[in-house]
C-alpha cells in the first residue's frame, strides 16, 4: 500500500503540518508515503513540488478572476498524473487544495484510476469560495449573494454560485471518501454537497513524545520570566486576521483586574503580534515565529494557560499541542474547538464573540491553582488516549485498506 498526499505545503501552515504529521505516522507503521505539495519547505526525499505553468496560468487567471473563480486557472494540475509519486501510488490523500497551486477541476480525472481520501481542514471544499462561512449557511443551497467576499480566499466578483456548481459537478465525477478531523466539520460535511460520499471522522494526531510537559520552572528561567508571575500564552500566524480574534483577546486582557495584571506575563508566538504589548498594559514576551518543536514545548510548559480567541476553526493544532504539554486552554465555543477544550475539564469555553466571558475564563483559571493543576492532568491524559499520532495513523491505515478493498470488489 503506497500513499500519495497532495497538500499546500509540507510544513508551512496548519493543514500542511497536520498532513506531514500523518505522513510521518504512516512511515512509522511501515506504510510507504510521499507528498506532492505546492510549496515545499524541507529537503525530504519523499516530498516533491506540484508542476506549474506560471505564465500561462497567470494569463488564464486574468479571465477567471472576472467571474470570481479561484484556482481553476492552475491547469498544470493535470501534470500530477505523470509524476512518479502518482504513478507508484495505490491511493491518493488530498488535503488543502486551495492555497494557490491546484485546480479542483482535476479531482475527477485524478481519481478515475486511483481511489482517494479527501481530508478536510476547513469548509472550502463545499462552499462557493470561503474557508469558513461564519453565520452564513448559503453553502447548503448553492451560495450566491455572498455576505463575506473578503473572507479567505477573497473574491473580486461574486461568482460563488458558479464556483459552488463547478465543485458539485466535479464531485459528481469523482471517487472520494471524506475525512473530517473534528466532529463539527463532520456535521457540516453531512449537510453539504459532499454527502454523496462516505464521511469519516478521524482527529489529527500529535507526537506525544515530542510534545510533552517540561519542567515549568526551568522553562520560565529560559525565557526570563519572574517566578511569581502567572503566564498566558497566545499564538497566531497572522494576528491581524479577523478570524484569529486578536481584537477579542486585547479586549479581554484590557479588562483583567489591575492586581492580576501586575503579576502577569503574556507570551506571544507568531508574526505581527508584538504590537499587542502597547495595547494591554501587561508585561509581554514576544518570541516571534518559533519553528523548533522543543522551543514550542518550552513555551507551552512555561504557561499557566493557553488562550485562543478564534472566531472559527476546525481542530486547531495549537490546542492539541497545548493539551499534550499539559497546559489548559481558554477559548470560544466555536467549530471544532470544543472537541479539545472541554469546559471545566481541559479548560474554559467562553460564549462566541464575548470578550468579557473570555476574560472571566482567564481570571477563573488563573486564580484557582488547584483546579488548574487538575485540568493540566486531564489535558495530558486526553492527548495520550485520544490524539496520539500512532492512533491517527492506524485509523487512516484501516480506512485506506477499506477503500482499496472496496475498489477491488468493484473491479
């Protein structure tokens, strides 16, 4: 059984990291696995780049953009069938197909001779353009009159109805099995155009040996954090992105009691986050983009709480990482967040868009050391029992075998 993953990148972005971790988990099981990606960032021999025809694709995009269509101009996607990785594969595993390297119109042709799993990392596969629809449910009936044209990936003309029908037309001619990492996305997919396919729920996996609790005092010493401070950790690849909820975090932190603020350190991970210090009046340690998983573990372990003020999400990897490191989480009750943040067990779930409730969760957990310690134990226990990389790889392996057996029977 030889698996080919097709993804936006190997390690750049959440969906890329999730796909690469699955790839590594399969290799540990002895299952051959390769990746074709839009933007490779490693020198891994098992990773290759999807072919491109930049000049021709740019010319075609001048026309497709006028119709509000994203990605259909990537005509070089058809070259994937000629790649040795594709030809050697028994089964394809699609991941993120909407990051500027792949035309979804090619899915039908690519799955004619090889069965495929389509792992969803957001809602894009069944909407007229967006990765997250927020309070809009027009994707259930065909889109059109889009209320969020600027939502990623943005459109310059409302062609959402046309794109929705193009996706449905493509799926009608494709052979796919759908996998969703969160229960929330599973429920959304069941109500979408993808309900013509089998839909399975398999959570992301995480290497719990790499991500594990480290000595808190040593980690705080490493970062120069005073022993008597409480510590909050926040991470975002792009702090300015509305979906990440940076504005809600700022409001929540501004409302914290003055006494608590005086003995508090906020650690930030990611780009463009440093400006938060000027707005919250709290000692802030900006670590920037941290690629080393060991240093990421040190940041999680140094923190009393991880705060994720997201407005929409599938199954955030940072929450899995936080749980594996034994760090409770305060977040909003949106999307797949509640799979990981179990209210008063692994953290606190605030009401969506309610910065005051987010603040309440932060205060409640910071002021109750005993309760927070119990949560820390639950976090690590749940990560080990439900989200290990080994468990995810075995679930995928079983599904791959099931899909291949079904194909053989039909042949």
